[in-house]
C-alpha cells in the first residue's frame, strides 16, 4: 500500500461492514486477468520452550491458548533454548503434524533451536534375548524428533541438536554350534 510517497507492507486487512471493522482472512488482487493472493491474515504466536518438555504438541498448545486453529491460518515461532524437548513414548518429541490447512492455506511454523537447545526422539526398545533354541529379536525403531505434514510450511533454524532416537539393540542369541566331519560339536567363534 502506498502511504504518502512510501510503500508499506500490509500486515492485516480489515473491511467495514455494518459499521463494524472485520478481519479479512485472505486479500487478493486481480493482475492481468488472474487473482493473486497478496496477504494472508495469519494469527501470530510466539512459543518459548526454556525448560525440559516431553511430547510438545503444537495444536494442543495453540488450542489451550485460545487460538483459532481450525478457522484461521497460524504463524508460529517456536524457540527452544537451554532445554530438551524429548519424546517419552512413541510420539514425536515436537509434533506439529495435527494442524490442517485452512481454506487451502497452510500454517507457517518456524523452529529456532539455539546452541543450548535440543529436540530428541525416544530411543527404540531393546530386542528380547534368545534362548537355547532361538536367536534374539530385533530392537524397536527410534522415535521422531519432529512430526509434520502437508498442512504446514516448516522452517527450521538449528544451532543446537535435532535428533531422532536411535534404534534399540537386538537381543542376544544362544551360541550357534555345528558339527565337523569327525562328529565333534564345535562352537563357532566370530573373533577368528
């Protein structure tokens, strides 16, 4: 918008209807016969995580703060500093995957992990030990650090640590034996 001799960026658009000012969700202009989006009236939120936090769910956080997640696109800045965001179960440490686009407009989420910040997925479960007739089982998969989906534009600026959990170790097995040509049982040793 031109104000005086200078152009200024539009941060939000409102229209007066029935003597009341109302927010416009999306502002479009027709340029060369084509409608183009020039402004989206995002609902803005800053989230600062400064203490250890298990299973942070952005949708739950925004809903608890009274945000309009289902009717208005969100623009969220998440800063992680001097703390760990971690998964304590099979869900992601930081879950932004429950947000769905509003009217085809994706939410925008920026995650800033400072040098003393961490987002860490849970480690996988250990495999079960074998017995005298079987080998051990595989360990479980590690957990995700961050979960997202199509309804979110995600921007990450990382100076700390973002890491999925490592897989769990496989369970130990019983020693395998085999017979040699003269009928003696010999233990196979992998160190030779």
